[in-house]
């Protein structure tokens, strides 16, 4: 075990991803520096105004846009959305309900349903294995 603790740092892109914000929209000093784990925790605990504003109005990175629209990042790309969007642009898309968005939302709903089905099936198998283990070895 080390006797001295090194400060863990991350690139601005990593910190922006963890904060759920679009890096290019962050202040220059954020983009040009490194972020320590303590600084990241402070930003998450007590976000400065620029961070609150970005989270509120964007532009938002694609994972956030996808979540807000109920699609996948791949679905955004298939719909022609490759850039960050503002909250206003996201709300406009929701109101407009273009065909690609409805299709991607339906696809995403199916993917989620299938994930739940697989998880339940795994849980059933684990339960059965547990019951079998408790009933002792079988002589087949």
C-alpha cells in the first residue's frame, strides 16, 4: 500500500461526460485544465451557475439528448441528429414528433422490454440453481 496519496485527475472531456454536459459549451478554463476528483465532486455537489445553466438549457451532449428524447444514440444518428441540441430544440422535436423519432422511441421501448425479459429469465435460472444446490446433489 502506498504511503502517499496521489491526486486523481481527469481530462476535461471525461469530467464533462461525468457531469452530463457538452464539453465545447463549458468555460475555457474548464476545457483547458485538468479536473481533480475533489473538483468534480465539488461541481456535482454545488454546481456553479454556468453548470446549472448548461444542464438546464444545453447544448446537451448526445447521450443526454437521447435520454431526453427516449431513444438511443444510434437512433439519433439514424434520425440525422449528430450535434448537441439545446433544451429548446429537444422540446421542439418532442412537439413535432417526426416519424423517425416515433420509430426510434418504439424501437427503444422494445429493447427495454427485451432487457427486462432477459433479466427476469436470468433471475429465474439463478433461483432454480439455488434451489437445486440446496436440495443436494442429484444422481443422474
